[in-house]
């Protein structure tokens, strides 16, 4: 796969994942669970998005 294709598809996929997980975290925190009940999921969501962004960098941007 070409560099530009990997870059575009990886960016779309990573952004979609982080937007979905961020929206899910926001929904849980403002819903029935409240901020205190949703904070463990929020921490997990931040870590998962960080790992996804690093994997995007490692696979698509960094030259090997």
C-alpha cells in the first residue's frame, strides 16, 4: 500500500475510533453513572485512544 493511502486510511480510522470512544465516555459520564461513576471508563478510554494514536504513528508516519 502506498504511503499516502496508509496515511489517509489510518487517520480516518484512528479519528473515527477516538471520536466513538470519546462520545461513549462522555455519554456514560453525563448519564446515570455521573462523573465519578464514569471516570474509570474515561481513564480507560484515554489510554486506549493514546495507544491507537501511537499505533497510527508507528505504522503510518514513522519511517522504518
